[in-house]
C-alpha cells in the first residue's frame, strides 16, 4: 500500500472522527445514525493513521504532495 493521502486530508478525517465521538458522548446522536457515523469515523481514523485510502485507488486520486527529485 503506497500512501495516497496528504497531511491536510489526514487531519480533516481525524478531526471529523473526533467530532462524531464528541457528538455520541454528548448524546447528540443515537441509534442507527450513531452506528453509521461510528463506522465511518472508525474508517476515517484507520485511513488517517495509515495514510492510505482504498477508495482513492480505483479513482486514481491522491492528496499527497509529490516529492521533487
């Protein structure tokens, strides 16, 4: 797996996951919405730490800056 996510992309995903966690802990979301958002938040955290988004591969996207060689 080659990293395809830039720093800003990773930070935004991580912050969105934290927002979902805070909303859940404050009982602002519950039920099916909490489950769905929790799954998405978990995916965001995993992709944030790994720097790799599987959805970007078939779409041939990358947010990572290319290094100058």
